[in-house]
């Protein structure tokens, strides 16, 4: 089974499916200032289009768990991607008709359908790998979940500059169709099909058991705060880069590769350290690196030193630390779970739910100063530290390193 899932081109397909929700989430973000003008709404209001996507994304992860147990991993992904394709066309239609709230409504279903990409891909890894091997595979999949959206972000900036925001959604629709075709070549990794998985009492009991697992929930909160740092950056970043620095959407999109390289570096470091030192040491090392970047950015922005270096380069340092923490916490949580499908669903729900809250805050309050970006990320890091300290007792109880 290990060789089946890692064999080319299947590992390439998994690399694309795991990044699918992030592509739909971020590809259009360089167009956010343009969309605010197009819909004649405020900069804060247009961010609701990201918030509704994340709400659908969070809800979708919970639907995917029972569906993956009942119909299999592969069929669940096919259903989700089909819904995402329809919702992408609806988003384009409602946007061109200038119905902003219906545009956001369609974005919700984009998130709902695309959730199967990340959730089911992680479940397939959990079906076939465990321990340090799972950490390495998850790190490399997260590498793809960063690399592909980074390309999408740059592409979104170019599409917006040359063809307008509508072209971003045309590309998303074509991308959905491509992945629907590629999913056909994936193997089914579910060891058995549970014909009763969609019964309501089974769903409530299954998820209730996972939400009561404090070990899983605490690690999911860590990955949630890590994801929040990313979505704070992609939501607030265009206003720092385009408004404060005066960059074009195209320039901003391609300069965003700098932080993305930091994320890739973090995943590579996490994969390298797996099995060589305890997960707790790896996570605190990532925390300290990210904290250095946040403090440096706060000092620069407080002194009105907002430049490409103080924004993009320091953000790369922050994201390196964040992505040392995230795959490590995810792997530890899933290794200790016996119900991989529901465990990954709960982890994804908490992770994306927290990202939804962070973008909701940004859409409700008129944060116009660049200082809000490092301040919010710094607050998330402090929460990660508090959880890390609390987890010490859990690791000792379970005799984990």
C-alpha cells in the first residue's frame, strides 16, 4: 500500500489535491482591492469573500469524514471537487452580475467542496503510513500545499493585471476539471467501507469521541493557529504590499514567493528532523524562529520602515518557523488516533475554523495600519506557546518524547 500511494503519478496527484482548497482560497487575493472598487464596497467588506470560503471549508471537513468512511476516499474527493467546480462557475456569474452577497454565498460552496482535497489526501496518508514515515510524507504534502498556491498567487496577480479579476475564476474552473480527471488515477486506500457511517447517531458519536480527545484537540489548535497566521498574511498582506508599498497586483503576487519559500523551508526542516529529535523540541524550535521574525517586523513597522525586506523577507522567516510546527503537530495528533478519517476531519475543522475566525475579525474591524499583521501573528504565536506548555503533561502521561 505504501508503494501504491507513493508511486508516480499518484504522489503528484495527491500533491495537487492536497493544495486544491488553498489554490481556490488565495488565487484571487491579489484582486481584493480591485474587487472592492468593482463592487463599490469597503476594503473590510470585500474580505468577507475569503471568510465565507473558509466557513464552507471548515464545514466541508466534517462532511468529508463520514462520506469517506461510507463511499471511500476517492469517491468523496470526486463529489467534493464536482461541487467546487459548480460553485466556481456560480461565483463568476454572481460576480459579473455584481451581486456581492450571492458571490460570497457561492464562495461558501467553493470552500465546502474543495475541503475534500486536503482532508481526504491526509486520510489517505494516515491509511498507509504511521510514525516518522507519516511525518515525512505529510511534510512533503504540505510542501506542495505551499508551492502550488504560491504559483497560484503569482498567477492570480498576473491574471488580474492583464485580464481582470474574472480571469481568476475562469482559471479555477479549468483547474477543477483537470483535477477531476486526475482523481481517476488514485487508488482507494480505505481498508473497509462502513455502510452505516452516514447514520446520524454514528456521526455524532464518532465526532463526539474525537472532540473529547484532548490530545487531538490541543494539537489541532496548534495547527489551527499556524493556519491562522497564513490566512492573516494572505488576507491582510495585499493591503500592506499594494497600498502601503505601492506594488501592482502582479508585482505583489510574484514577490509573495519570498514568504512561500520560507514555508517550503519549514516543511523540509520538519521532515528532516522527524525521528531525530522529539516533536516537542521541533515545535518549540519553530516557535522561537517565528517569534524572532515577528518581533523584527513589529520594530520595523512601528518605526514606519515598511519595505520589501521588512515585509516579505521577515514574513519568510516567520513562515519558516510556522511550517516547522504545523506538520509536526499534525503528525503527532494523527499517530495516536485509531479513527484516522474522523480524526483528520476534526483536525481540519478546528484548523480551518480558526482561520475563519481570524479572517472574520479582519473583515469586521477597519485595521488599516500595517502593524496589525505582525501583531495578530504574534498573538497566535503566544497561544501556540501556551498550548505547547499544556501538552507537556499529556506527552508525559502517554510516555511520548
